């Protein structure tokens, strides 16, 4: 891939010591400002004044949030991805970063339209000069938000990272192409991280001690989780699912809320039901760092996202 005039070319549960809480919370911090586009595009730069606007369409169907609607209006297209929104972020040399977000190409776009997120690294502190590295990820599906992630390890001498988002359309296409972008993230963490049995255990958001998930990796391709949490009215809720492992992400597409039980001796297994709840996506950037994004239309809940830090690890299992 090469760079020209701001375009990117596509070639074809509950407790840790204060010290641990502080370190894991810091490690899981999203370095992107206004990553969820709740009300506007503030925090992002549009250096070339390309078409981009705030939209009320939200990846989690949250009425209090939205997304960025970006457009590729190059006519005809030269096969580049004209970056619309960017952020320049201070970075460390020889350090791993994980980036991505949730993106959607709506119906009616030109064939092979894709939403892309790019990361470039620079020796300068302000993303000026020649880029030292360039990586990206793009969507594959349409009409639904797709959860994407990628990683990069900075080379020696890197001091800033440029994160950019834009829309790809094939060479020669005249019609405009658009896509939605939401929940963009950049976190410091291991690169090329692969999940293993040692990821099993308990995880939580260090800023919200009191609820969290239990996670069991069952085999190289499947996992089970249960989220012990509360609904918006304060009622206790168990949200459980089995999921599929793909790289460093586990997709729990059919989460259910367990209901109908009573405390023994009144417990009757025949009354237990699994109420469809939504989808949960858990991504790990390292042995103690992760994030969780969920989408639900269940009453008394709302879609959202959260960083994750490890609470416990199972005896006899190590995470390299």
C-alpha cells in the first residue's frame, strides 16, 4: 500500500488490589477521543474537508448515541480510500497497539464498497513527515455493523500514530459511496495476540467493580461466558452464551438472559427459561487487557461497550 494526498491505496468479580486495578485500567484506556460519536464529530479532524456528518444511526441502537456517516465522492474513483476523519495520538516506540471499531456499509452502495480504518506511524510527535508504517482493516459485509480489529507494533523511533477512517469504492466508480463508523478504538496491548486456555477466568471493568463476566474457553474454536450484572432498574441479571473464537475475538451472537428460578428448596428446573437478549463481542489485546461490546433490544437494557481487565485466572493455566 502507498500513500498520496491523504488517500490510502488498496492493493486488490469483584476485587483487585489498588495497584492492579490502576495498572489494568490504564492499560485498557481507549486513546481515541469521542470514539462513540454520541452527539457530534468533535475530537476528529477533517483535514481535506471531505463529506462527513454525524448520524443518529448507532451500532448498538442506543438512542442517546450515534455514528459518523462518511462519504467517498471521488468521481471517477481512483481506487483510493480518501480519509475523512483522523486523529493524531502520541505513541511509544517498539510498542504494540490494537485498533478497530464497528463499521457498516448500508444497502444501496456501489458493489464492493467497504468501510476502512487506517493506522499510520510517524517519527514526529504530530503525525507530520513521512509515514513509517501503514496498516488497515476493512469491512466484508453490508447492511449490518461489523466488528473489526487489527494490531500494529511500532518500530523504534515512532512518536505518534494517525488513526483515519474512510470509504473505499472500486476504480472507475462514479456514484458516491458511504458507510457508518462507530466505537473506534486504539489501545496499547500485545500484537498478534492469540487466545488460549489461559484466558479462562473472571473479567471486569476496573471502573465498575461489582459486575463482570466469567469466561471459559472450551476448545480452540468455542467458548462460554456468563455476565453477572444488573438491568437499568437495578434487578440482578444473568446473561449467558456460547460463542465462536476468531483470532483474538469471541462472538457470542445468541446471548440469553436466564429467568424463572427460585432459591432452594423452591428451585424447579422446569421453570428456568432462556430469554433472547442480544449479542456480545469480547476482544483481547493481551493476557490482562480486553474490551466488550454488546448489542441488545431487550427491555430494561441498552447497548454499549466496556474495557475488561482480569480478576482471576484458573489454577494450572498460564497465559504467555
